[in-house]
């Protein structure tokens, strides 16, 4: 792999990208392992505003029937799976970078979340979970009047 560099001279600027690609390919081959053995952890964003928390998870290639959202004992749990559909043709692939299999993500929710009013939507491979805050947890403004003397 590192034979891309002529050993009789110092590497030039043109050699550097080739060396990085060779090293990257070496690590990919060593670390990747079989498709089924790589853990898959979908990316998640959590945003808070004054009225709610919004959790957005990227779940490309997953059907909504294969996703489960649960709230129990103050924990939000996302589980699901993405199956590898081309198992018989695996030898014909040049590169397999996407991970497949089951995933599980769990998040501890603050006490301010109202679990009875949680809503979830799944569209175009994106799961959006809206977690409204309890009324007592929402910020509010109290006007204080100063007594005149």
C-alpha cells in the first residue's frame, strides 16, 4: 500500500493524497469487518426551546414499522433495525460502508417533560419526536411592581 511512494526520493505533494487514500483503505479493511458485525448508531439531534424538547433521528432506509419509540421511567428509548437485503450478492460489492442490523438509543429525560403529550412523526427516513414540557416547567414572566413612596 505504501509502495505508492518511490523510496528513492522524498514524497511530493502529488504523493500525499495517494498515501492518505492507501492508509484510509488499509484501516477500512482492518476495522470494517463483516457488514453484520459493525454496530449501527443512528445520528440524533436534541434541541430544546421554551415549550418542548425535539429529538430528530436519521433513519435512512428504515420502514416506520421497524422503529419503536418508548418512554419508561424517564427514559426515551429508540430501537429498530435496517436489514442487509443483498446477502447473496455480497461478493460483488466493491465497498460496503453503511451499517446494518439492530440499533438502540436511550436518553434520560428531564423531569420537565410531560410523557403523556409526546408525539412522534416519521417522514423520509427522519424520525421526529416532540416532547412537550409540563406547564409548571415552562418559563414565565412575572411583572413586579415597585411600591411608590
